[in-house]
C-alpha cells in the first residue's frame, strides 16, 4: 500500500478537535451524564476497614428502604475484605439520595483484623502476615535476581562510586469522571451500557461473559469520556453490578459511578518505588557497574516492578525486585506504567554519580548511551539509532533551558532562594497493533463517515481519523463524521500504551484510499477519463489536475448505493520506539522547603505527527502530570487506622493554574522521523518530568532530596539530614 | 493543683484558665452569648417566614432563563438537582466537596460550587450554566475550542464557567489575574496551557477586538 502523502495539506498542522465545542459548551454527553427514562441510581457499600472479616451482614433493611428497586450482595458472612474501599454490596433506588440511605441501612458487623498499609509496616518482621497462602515472607514476594556481566567486579573497577536510597510514593489516577457505567436491559438477553471506558470492546466482552449472552447482543457506548490514564480498561465489578441491578429491576437503567473517595481507594493507582542503588564509573565517566535492590507496592495485588537500569547502557549489572503487599486497592496501569519510577531512580543515581565525578551531568549522560540503540521499526523504511536522536534532543533542550547557566550542585549562592537545573531522559514504545480495522463510507449526498470500535479518551483520536480522511478526499476536517465509541463497530484499538493513533491511522488511511479508488472507478467513465487521471482537492474532482466536477456532484453519480470499504493495518505507516529528554529550572526556598518550578523544556520525537494541536496538548498534559508527580502527589496511608488520609481533592494535591510554569515543547520532527510513520504520544512526555524536577531541586539545594514528591517536608528533611539533624 | 502537676509557664494557658475557678464564669458568659445569638437568629427566621423542610419538596428553579420544576429533598445539592432531576448535565460532579470547580455554576451573577450548594436555597435566584453561553466566535466556549483548552473535557464546563464569570467582572485580565481567577478549578489531563491561552483570547473576543 501507499505511504503517507509526501506534501500533506492537513496532516501535521494544528487542527482543533472535532468535539471541542460540544465539550466546551456542556453539550457533549459523557456516560455519567446519561439519564435514560426510568433511570435508577446505584450506590455501593464498601469496606471502611483495611482488613476485616464480615461477622454478619443483613441486606433486608436496604431492600425495605424507601425507593429501593434492587439490592445485590457481593460479600457474604465470613468473607474477608482486604482493603478500605473493597465492595461489599450494591443497591439501586429511585434517587441517589435514597440509594445512599439504603446503603447506610445495611446491617453489617466486622471483626477488624490486623493490617499493613505502608511498605515499611508490611515489611517489618513484627507485623502480621496479612496475605497468607501466597508464599510471602514479611508480606513480600522476592523476585529473582536479574544479572548481566559481572556487577561486583564492575563496581570494583570503578574509580568513583555512589550509593543511594531513592523512593517515589503510590499515587492515584484521579480520573475526573469517576469509573462507572449506566446499564440497561432490552429484554432478557440484550444489554446496552454507556461506559466511561478506554476500551469499549473489552467492556462489552466482559459484560457478555458475565451474563452469558452473545457478545453481539451487548452494545457499549462511549461517545466521550472523562479521563482514564490506564485505569479504565474493563467493565469492573461496579459495572457488572450495575447490569445485575438493572436485570433485577426489570431492565430499568441503572447508573453506577464511584464517589471521589472510592475512586482513590479502589479504582487503581501507580505503585510506589523504593531503591537501593550502587553505581560506579571510571574517572572519565564510563559506567562500570550497577547493583540495585528495589521494592514497591501495588496494593493487595502486586505488580510494582519497573524498568531498571533505564535508558543508559550498563553492561555489568544486577537487579532484584520485591513486590510488597499491603491492605490497599490494587495498582492499575497508569500513564507509561513503570517508566516514571524507573526514570526517577536511574536519573537520580546518574546525577549523584556525575556530581561525585565532578562532571556535567549532561555530558555524563551522553557518554553512557549505547553506541547503537536501534528501535523496532514496525516496517518503517530505515532503522533509527535512538542514541543519535537523544544526542540531538539533548543539545536542543540544553539550549532552550539555558543549561550553560547551571552551576555545580550546592553552589547556588548564599541567599535563601536557590536556583537549580536538572534533566532526565526517557523512552517508550508507542507502536500500533496490526489487527484493527476502520470502515469508510462515502454517501451519495457527499457525506463521509469513518467508523471503528475505538474511543477518544481526550487524546484527539476522533479528530485524527477525520484529518486522515479529509486529507485523502480533499475535504475539510469538519466535513467528515468520525464515528467511534461503539463496541458493535469493526475491531478498534483499546486506548492504552500510546497505541491508539498508530493502530488506527493505518487502517483508516487504507479504508479511505480504497473508498477513493472505488469512487474514481465509478465516476471516471462519466468524466470521459481514466480513474488514474482523477484526483481530489478543495471539494473538487480534478481530471489531470483540472477541476471538472464538485465533490457533491461526483458523489451524486453513485445513485442509491454508498461506497463502503474496509481498511486494515499495513506495515510501514506506523512505527514503535521513541525517545525524549526534559529539563527543569526550579527556585527552592531552603527556609520553607517550597519548590517553584520556573520552566520545563521537553524535546520529543514521535514519528509523523497527524494533528500538531492535540499533539502539543498531549505533551503539555504529560509534563503537567509529571509535575504533579514531582511536586505534589502522594497517597497518604495511616498505619494506625489503616485508612487513606487524603482520599479527596483538597489534601490529595494536584496543580492548579498558578502552579503551571513556562513550558517549552519542541517536537523532534526531522524528515527521518516523519518517514517512520505514526507513533503514539500519550505516555512518553509524562515520564521524565518528575525526575528532572527532582534533579533540579537537588542541584539547587546542594544535597540529594531522595524521596519524591519534592514537597516542603521532603526537601527540609533532606537538608536537615545533611546537617545531622534528622 | 497538686504538687505533681506541671508548673504553669509564665502567663496562664487556655487550659489553665479553663481549669481554674474562672471556668464556671466563662461558661456562663459563653452560654449567655450563644443564647442571645440563637434568639436573634430565631427572630430573623420568623420575620423571613422561614419554614422547616423535610421529606420531598417541590421546587421551581430559574435555570438558563427557563422555569424548571422538580421534586427534591432538602439535602439535595444544586448540582445533583441540575444533573439528575433536570437533565442539565453541563456542570460535572468530580470532587463533590468544593475543591475542584468542575461543578461551577453562576447564581445571581456569581460563580459558586454547585456541589456544596443546596438546591432549595436557590429558589428565586437566577441560575446560569454553560449551556446558556454564546457558542459563537465571541463566546468563551469557542476560545476553549480554538486553543485546545480541553482534552478529556470533564473539567472544561467548570473552567469555561469560571472563565466567563471572571471576564464578566474583569474584562481585561492579565495572565496573572487569569491564573488567580481559575485557581478554583483543577484539570487532570493537564490542559492548563490551552486554558490560559483560551481565557486571554476570550477576553479579546468578548470585547470584539
């Protein structure tokens, strides 16, 4: 099949998203906005305890509560709850107030059991073993040691060595639209659900499986949705409960969305990361060896591993990782799973070693990239050496941040406000799945539709499909209907791993090319020309470059039958594997510990960019997400009571408008990069920000601040510890 | 005081004060004050012909210039009433306790958090949600669209409404004033760069510049 157009009219320009005005005027209907006739409201009883046995439970008072139409028990007498927020029962009632009253009416008695809710508490040999039968010791699953070369020998050969303990806390997704869906039965075996999901088809299949009905009888609709960040890939227990309650209530629709506290507790989180790292290098700055022991918690379900070493070439290395289990909600994928943690740990150690060597950390980094770092091409024309890409990107970024102004660690003046600079590198895949399909329809009235069972989680996926169609057909973007977010359409990509755009763009392009070819076949005879002589531009059909007929008139020639084509993935239109670097400038008040991020610079490649406007937004958003991780976010658990202390949005801190620094985004978009085809951008730009900020803070204050976020407490503790006051 | 009690520091602490003989007197003073305030409040309520509401009550609200009627409970928030009873779903429920601004609604010209405002307290007031805003080139929604001041869009109604309310009182804000004006709102996708651009562009457009 053909490659992407060589001189595109629309691709790569800044195009506002198709659903932007609907969203900005309150007209877009989110799954949580749906109010179908007869709607019932769901509410759930969840465990207030971190660990407890249900001594008795009586749902009858809920069933008798005013306005209640259905009650479903999830956990029975004798069952054990393992985290605050674990779902015990659900009700559906005429109003949400009544549903909540009914939940409160449930009679339940707990036998509270000993809990562990922090990593330190879980690993303490004096703490109880709360996850029996999993083969754990001290609530910890030790992983195998991954070894390469001779790590001990490598460290012995080093001229300079550092040893560091670094950590980053558990954070939660805080999707603004809570998890949930509205379910409605039409007859005994036909189900419709409006779901806030990143994967309409996964959600549909789960619902079909749970109720043992044909997948074709389930329709999941997600026209727009309010954020997922990796935590919304299925129906979830609450989605299944909504459908079950609806079934019990004679098919009346049931809306079940989590409240804010429940979101924090039960709807996913990014695991913590703790590391003890030894890293050594020769005096000319070549890494000789690394030994790292790491652990982290993914709550009650594990999954806290992360990549390490990260980005840099470390031939002699060993790494052992342990998953720590705590009485907390399970981890879920969160924007570039594992990478932000790996980046923080690696880049902190890199900076500390550069400082010990007395070397510019930028130069030290460049010295330790592999000579060749060839990334998966996914069928793209020429191999890419990511090391060369990094070298270019770092040069550009250093210039934009003013790296030359950076002073060595701890030499930032005598006043209380210290300026610092830091940097970090990251990488990601972001390739396309080869099994997705897009349909294209050209109707006799000239309207055009592309459709597939993917969804737009705010990335701009809907707009991207329309841009591709408009490019091929010589139309305006707004003339294309991009019909997605419906599970009954042809297989579309789940929105995760930065794979949506690279998965969906090739089949979309192929579908529209095929539709155009068919149109040319049909109308060429009527224009007295060969199909090969035809082209499209500015709403006109051209014969050998000369406008002969309007688009609408050409489509009218189709009579009653629209053109319908199906596009599949072909290699060469998308690729996998990106790199990027970020730089941070901060001002730190060493008397209060308050960090002000002054400026962030991001240089990022991602192959061929389809919509520069939504691409920029994704990069800005990734950086701001990373800024939250770097400065503010932390799930705070109380070891004594076992509950989360900040399951809200005032004590769980997120940046507001006044916290946003100057952000400079530079797309690394050379001809070589464009030739690679489309690559996803959702995740890469969120990886390096927190690491770069932490390194900038350390550069400013003169001592390593080893624990993220860079909160006043962590900054002041680091300063005090250096003065022997901790 | 016994001998084992810690020695008071210089000056009396509040605890020592209350513990001492003046406790009874202090309580009496406070009680008198509270009683007077309660009596005054009761008189005010009587003068205002206030009534105790309970159970379900019928409520008429002026929403976007339309009279809308529904049944609510006295505890129902304005936000839930708009969204669940009146199908006015522009304002969103996110934090449900006045920290994120997604529910921002304009009541009698002032932006409020509708998630912590009781619906029954809005009777007779002019309620505006972003559905009533100008969607043309001079409106705030258009500026948010053109400057990509949104991604998933769930915080957007709150930002758009807060922005409109800010521009109504300050038609020519500086960037710093825009930041302050929108600090009551939180975006998780990280769309602030587009939001700030959009707010400045909207200010210009509203003046017809």
